[in-house]
C-alpha cells in the first residue's frame, strides 16, 4: 500500500480486499504433484502472490485478508508472511471462506472487494472500475458470452438456447458496500442459500449489481491446461517477479 | 474417406459434413497481417485443414462440403484443392452459409454434421458421439459451464444469475437428421429467425436435441490469443501434418 495519496484515491473511499484461496484445488493438485493450485508458480511467481499484489499496491485499499486452507494458516508459505496481509482459515464452502474473511474486517472499510486467489492477472485499472461502480450495491467485472449456451435439466435434452446477447461471464474482483454484503451474507447463511459467486448473494437480497468490463486475461486457473495459458499471458504481459 | 467398412460404420448410417468457413474473421485478420483465420497455421497446418481432416477420414462420412468466402471459392488455397471436398460460396450470415452447404448435399446422407472451420481439434471419437446421438433430431457436443453467468438487458444492471448446473457451452460438430435440418432451416429463413447455432433452429422447430460430451481442446479460434492456445494444444496432442 502506498501511504501517500494519489489521483485515484478519494477521502470517502476506503476499501478492504478478501482474497479467497481456501480450497484444495483438487482438480489441479493431482496433476501437479499435490501442490495446491494457489501456490503453483506462473512465470516464477506463485499464482496467489500475483493475485494479491495489485490489491496491496492499490492506494484505496488499506486492508488485505487472505483466506487459506485451515492447516496452512499456521504454516503459511514464506513469500506470504513477507507481505502485509492478514491470514484467515477457510470454511467448507467458498461462501464460508468469504464469510470468515468478512468477519475479521475492521469498520474503516466502506467497500469490500472479493477476489479469487486463482486469478493471477487482475490489473489496477480493473480494480478501479469495480471500486467506482460498487456504489450502493455491487459491481461485477464480466465478459460477454462468446459460446452459444444451452440449458438442460439433467436428462441430456436441451430445454432451450439462451439469448447470448444478454449473457455475461462473471469474473472477480467483485466489489460491494461492505455493510450491505455482510447483511446479505447473514441472510444467505440463515436461509442456507446456494450460490456460486458473491454478487448473486447481493442480487438475491434485492440490491442492485452493476456489470463493468472485465479483462480477457483475467482467467481463473482451474485445470492443468490453464497453467500453460497463464504462462503465455505472463510472458506476453512481461509481468515479472 | 476410407472405402473399406469399419466397426464404427453401419449400413443405415450415411453422413455428410458441412464445414463452415465463410466468414472473414475480421477480429483476428487485422492482428495477423490480413490472413483469414481459417487459413492461419497451427503447428504448421492450416486451421481449416485440421478442421476438415477428421471428417474426410471418417468411414461413415461420404461427402464433405466446405463453405468459403465467395471470392475464395474460385481461387482456393492449394492445400484445399488437394483434398476431396466440394467448395461452396458462403452467405451474409452464418445461417446463409450453412444453407448454401445444405443445398448441394445429395440425397444419400440421412445425417448431416455442421462444423466450425475455426475449430481445428475435433476428434473421431467426438464425431462418433454426435453421429450416434443425432437420431430423430439433433445432437450437440457441449461442456458444462464453468463461469458464473449473469443475465443483463443492456442497462448494465444484472437481472439475474443463472443456475450454472443447468448450463452447457455448445461446440461443433452438431449433427442432425438431414431432412429435418433442411426443413427447420426452410422455416427459419421464411420467418427470419435469428440464431447463433444450428441446433437452436432445430430446437425452435420443435425437434429434440441431445447434449453429448464435448472436448476441452475443441476450442474455436476467434481472437489472436486463441492461436497461441491452439499451438499449445497442437504441441501437447502431437498432432502433426
């Protein structure tokens, strides 16, 4: 974090970031010698460290919380202890991990960003767009859907083809009014909602969520082949350690 | 095409394939020195040639039609004239190109496969799955959606988050009963339907469309970075010319 103020900083905007890396990444760990995906390196830098840095360096973000698998919180990797982040143990589901992160945030932040620890190529410009649009609800970076999307109910038959022009693939970081996100999550936990991203919790609680332009290189590393693509992006963007 | 019969061949199954490469690929051509994307090479082999070969070599497919931009039909690339394919000029929209391809098919085929010329990594196994499931309607290879998908109507606000467990990203080749596809297309053209894939025409005409398991490497080359990913796949699969 820069202590000096900057043009993109504003007195009323104070944000915290939660980086979610609480999963075991089973799909990829098996193929990569058991190393958890967030600790795998891309261009010589751990994926998780790449995912954290832009938040640590952003002038409007004063607190960065990293959610790790429980057993890793006591024994974190050295490159993580060298950074100014708070470590929190994750939960059974992604939503539990986010909730644990929210629970340790101070009152200072009026905005909170939630980011996947497996997305190593988030830019300062993208963080700015999300912070700017989060306002009185939430903001989600997204890319227009490029594939034709079919809906099916499980019997293998297509029910319908969705109107692609209305579809967006959501990315992270997603940004929210902090108190609003906490209150939406409280309701989600009480009523046992099932969800795949944080914005859908806020949507279901009835608050407005805006789309902002995502970034094509902001991929989530899930499968072994994604690591190869990430190496390409790292080489192209010339992002070094 | 193999003249000899094989285990996967059956007397009642006779298929034709339409490979659609009628577009100019503007998004990628500008970045690649003006060469149309279907003529760009991956691992030393033109993308379109890679897309065509598995159909030419399949024992159940007796006719392969390639739809090219109008001016290329008269002057096709040499590697294309060396193959046993029929060349047809494309139309204004993708649907017009498919229609032009359908118009030159003989009566022998009871099934027809429609494949994107920009998908260079289709396997024989995938073609088999599609032919097997096309039956009395259509079959679409698809992958389960991995991104969270948001629906928005154009004002930038999220209307809703779709239930990801019901969503599938469609690929090609898509397979159909030939006469049924022709009749569905006739109606689509008469009533000026708008659509992004062939299966949606058949769905809207009221016929059953089945999902079959797609393949992760069966990507469509659209953006310049997709070519780099394609090079990775070509190297990994060791598919040579």
